[in-house]
C-alpha cells in the first residue's frame, strides 16, 4: 500500500541519518502494516534493535529472520549476541550450536563465538585454580571444526596441565631430601600432568602443524619431563 511504502521510506531516511530509534519505530510500524512479509526489513529491524541495545527486540527479530531463512549465519550471530547481552547464556549456546549446524561452510564466526565463550570460562576457572572445570571448558572450546580454534583449545589444555605439573613440582621441591616418599608421590603426580600436557599438545600439532606456540610449549614440556625420567 501507499501508506506502508511511505512509512518504510521514512524508516530508510532515519537509518541513513543514523537516527536508529526513529528507524526502528518506522520499520516496525511498516512491518505490522504488511504483516511482516519483508525479509530484508525484518533483518534490518533486528540490526537496528541491536544498535539501540534493545536486546529483547533484537533477539525476537533475528529469530524471525532465521525462520525466514534470510542472512542465516548473520541472523544466528546477531541473535546469540543479543542473548549474551540479556545474560541468557544457555540459550545463546544453543543458538550458536544450531547456527553452526545450519550454515556449514560459512560458520567460522559462529564457531569462534562458541569457542571464545568456553575459552573465557576456562581462563576464569584456571585463575581460580579449578583445574577440572578449566579443563572441561577448554575441551568444549576445542570442539569445533575450525583448525585454528581447535588447536587453540588443545594448546590451552596442554598449557593448563603443564603449569599444574610445574606448580606441584615446585611445592614439593623443599622436601625433596627430607621426605623422600612424599616427594616421590608428588613427583609422580607432576609427571602424570606433564604427560597429559604432552598428549594434548601432540593433538594440537596434528591439527595445526604450523602453530609456533604449540611447538614452543612442546619443547618446554619435554624439557620438564627429561630430568624426572632420567633420575632412577
């Protein structure tokens, strides 16, 4: 209709003038007039809502855009971003997983957002010295098809166990001579962690052979293991 076209154009003009509040209002009004049958504008309204930090509407309209099969990868990414800002983390992770499945070949940004979330969580637990929780999150961060992201997750796991082993050894060193048995037990624990680190780093090197950080850490772990195995 003539009216809907006029309202849409007013929205377009507001968008060009970076008046996002006005653009959102006009475009939403236009969509209601045409019963939401304009896929491009549904998507644009979602982008507009995101710019306004109106994350509830961004989530709603990106969700509609996904159903419309319009700019699918970007719509999933926008929806996940809105959900993160709404602190709806389980929903965000599900959106990312669904998006990764729905967009093979064009899901690098979705995989990165998914992997980054768990990488950050892993670092948080690592700082708090919760090794098990850190490992759980770093593992999830590596469970993507992108080679760089996968290698990054495996390197984080390798580094986690390497540092933990080194820390165990450092704490045990003062009683190396005074409490032989206790020291040997701690040394065995450290060695087990170094071996775990070695295994994760080997996987990382297989996934991304050119990763220099992986090679460097492999060398450090090998150097840490050598004296523990030689002294019989």
